């Protein structure tokens, strides 16, 4: 039986702190994730939030154009961090 390779998309995640609401980069955590090529944006964002530890955290999500996203936690107890998602390559 042949192994079927599904089309995949690879993304880079970049998590950093904020200062005045903007990315500060006094520290950075990076990772890569893989999703199905036809996966919905919501699936990608959900996986990225899980990696950042924000599964139950309400966030503002901005599309920066194409497949690039910016995610900021919101609320009174939200961490002062920002997460960027961009296609690898």
C-alpha cells in the first residue's frame, strides 16, 4: 500500500513581549507548526494560541495580509505579549 502525502503548509510563530502595545523583543520564543494546506485560518490561529498557552484567553486577531496574522490577548488580566504567524519560506 502506498503512503499518501497530504499537502501541508508550514508556519513560523514568534511570541514576544509588548511595550506600549507594540512588539518590544526584549525576549522572543519561536516555533514552527504544520497544518493541512486547505486548513481554515481559525485552525491555524487555534494551534498558535495553544502553543502560546492562550487556549482560554480572549484575543484580538489581525490579518496582516495574506497568511500573516497578529494575535494580542485582551482583558484585564491579559499578558503583555504579542504573537505573530507567518508562512515559512
